[in-house]
C-alpha cells in the first residue's frame, strides 16, 4: 500500500471513528492523565468533548467543510522520507494536487421549528419497512428529514452543487471545468443532445450551461402510484427487507462505542481544543460483535486485518471547541506514515459551523418532466422494470 492509498484509507476510517466515538461518548469520569478545563463549564476534558458533539442536537442548522490540509512542498518532503515502495508517484502527486485545491461543504437544516434531536426522535418513530406502500407516508418522511446543501469546490468555485428539501432534489454543475479536469471535450458531448427527445435534452442542456435542474421525488412516487407500479416496487422491496439495517443493531453499536470512549480513550487539553487518543485494538474489540451482526464476520475480519497495518497503536485526533461548541475535527495523516516528517503538515480537517444559515432552495431551477420521461417508456416495459428493480 503506497503513501497515498495508505493515508486515504486510514483517513476515511479515522474521520469516521473520530466523529463516531466522540459523538457517542456520554462523558464519564476523567481518565488518568487528563488535565485542563478548556472552557468555563465544569467537567473533565473527556466530558467536554462529548458535550461539544452532543450540543449539535440542540441546533437547527450546522455547516461542515472537509478539506486536505497540506502543501506540495510538504508532501514532497513526506514522500521523500518514505521507503521507495511507499513514495508518491506522478499519478499520486496529480491526484493529491487536485485534492489540495478542493473541499467539500455541507449545510444541514432540521425541518422548520425543529432541532436535530427532534429529527432523530421522529426518524426512530417512523415505520420504514416499506414507505413505498404509502405515498403519503413517504412524502411526510422526506419532509420530516430536513434539508441538505452540498458543494464540491475546486479552485474557489463549485464543481457540483446539490440541494435536497421536501423531497425535491436540485443539481447544478460546472460542466466546462469538469470537462477540462477530466480531459473531455464538452462541445462533443453537447453536440449529441439534438439526437435526444426534448424531455431529456432540455434539462441536460441546462446542466451543461451551469444552471439548476430539479427532480421531484414525491411527484415521481405519485406518478408511479397512479400507474399502478408501486405495488410491484413494494413487492420487490419486500423481498429485500431482510437485508435492511436493523436499528436495534445500530443502537447496540452506538452503545458499545460510547462505552469504549468512556473507558478506553484519553483526552487532554491542547491549544484551541482537546487531543483525543483512542486505542485501535480495544475499540475494535469493543464493537466487534456489533459489527459482525451488522456486516458479517468475513468483512469484520478483513477490516481488522487492515487495521493491524496502522503503524501506531492509537488513533489520535484533535477536537476543536469554541465557547463549548464543536468547531472542528483535525486528523494528522502522518500518524499513518511509517516515517513521519517533523514540521510538515498533512492532515484532514473538518470545520464545523454551528452558526450556519438555513439551507435555501435554488430559484429558477428547470424541473425534470417526470411524466414526460415515463411517457417515453412503453407500459409493459415499465411493469417489467418495476418487477426486476430489486428496490
């Protein structure tokens, strides 16, 4: 596994573990060696980290920005220090160069008048075994889930923007920049639009022009219902119900993560927040049975085999707290390197904005003509599609 793939693989696991473990922590008594207060509120550093994450439940809006924190010069230093088999090649440098210029932003809003804690409670109470059987319940579930706005940013501007609210999905893309980055000729792609039906060509052209296009999922389900296709889709979904994630198993995993954080992690105060150290093996042992129940023994065995490749015994990350509120999580990727370089920066940084504005729906979006799309498909083909969909 080379430097890039090793770092990215462990970065994904590390960020998920950092948010999952500390976000689930209930905040028990301090572990040995914990020091400092970090804020005006009481409690140990471990309790304050857990409280910072859990304070998000009382919010209605929150924003996230995920990016790679490094520089070309630092990456060259880190690469040169590794063994020859783990050094960055030209393709690695090109890929990471793109990442250094990019970021992903996400704003999340709870439904009007609700907090994220309300959404969690509402979701837990919703019967989700097969919402397609009840279009009204399906629509209500979408509207009760809140709204999300996500942007993939490159070199200061959005490559792809996505918004979801009340069951309507909005999409916008910088087709010119995407074509340039992928080495494609945009004019050759747009030249084929004239061969397509207007119901497809029109929204496609809008996307190529960098304008918003929307898709109403609620209306899609309503049309399927009117055409008698929901019954077939529901039957198909019933056959896969046994494969659905069991909420009770997920809750058991959360409980195990919480207990592991409380008993095994060490938290110390640092400038601007807290450093959290979590032992890989102890945490994996704590959640092993829960993971087996969720994803299977073979997958868990492979996961733990990969985990043993980590050069350190602990996952270490920084939780940033501002005025008792979570403001970010930072994971130094050099901890996953065989030979870290002092003074060089190579980290994944997740900034958290608890004062983010509410998600706004784009105006002037071109709506996809869902009925028109269905009209292009013969009725018998639609029925066959529904029977073989596996939804």
